[in-house]
C-alpha cells in the first residue's frame, strides 16, 4: 500500500513537471558517478512515462526512447515496441549513453520478478555492443538476487569504471539498485 501513496519524491516530481519520481534516481546517480555526457545521443530503454528522457533532453542530449507506450511530450524520438525484441539497426545508433529503468510487471514472487527483470537488464547491456560508442556510458536498473552479481561482473568487464548505486529516491523496501558505468570498451571484432 505504501507504494501507492505519494511520497516526497513523487510530489517533487509532479511539482517540477516530471511524470514519475524516477527522474531523481537518474539525477542522483549522475551526481554520485557522472555518466551523462554534456552532448550527444542517449537511448532510453523503457522510456515511458518519460521522466528520464525529459531530464536527458533538458541537458541537451538527443534522446531516442523505446517502450510499449510513447511518452506524451515532444522532443525525443519514440519507438513503440519491446526493447527485448527491437532490432539494434532500428535504433539508429551510435549512442553516447544507454539508460534503462525497465522493469517487468511484477508478480509478487521475488525470484520470478528478479529473473524477469534480469532479462531486461541483460538486454540493455547486450544492446551496448552494436550501438554504444567506445567511451560511452550506461545505467541500468537491477532487481537484487542470485543473478545480479554476474550482470555486475559483465558490466565491469565491458567498461573502464562502474559503480553499484542505490539512489536516495529509491523506496526503502525496494530490492532495486542501479549499475552505472562509463568508458565503454567494445569487444574486439573477429577479423
């Protein structure tokens, strides 16, 4: 029930014109571990209702967002569809930043929800190879659980620096955390 009641962050988001409190998670991540470039292109996976996209647009980035529903404002390029199914070529890369606040519709079963969310976080990381510029940044939501350490290790292997962060705007009982990384190192191409 407490998730349905507006808290400080929800009220603040509405006051500042954002559709969701999640905007403060991204802002806090970037303050703790600067990952958002000054200019360039950002891909926002799971972009609806648009708080992360709007925040990135206000910082001067060109934003492409993918979700099952498009945000209700202009300024970005919205692709309606599943991030699990979209072809990397349809995204129009390359990008300087890939962010993902994707989460499944939760079932209440912690293990099932963890597995479903890990598929989304893994997809976000997998999309980096074909579309993220060398040196680029990455942020993804992770539901803590048994598969989380393997994903964190994959991020560490693919980026020069990374950090596990639980922003202040995350609800206290939430099992989510975020992995932020910068300095993307694409895998060597087979010749």
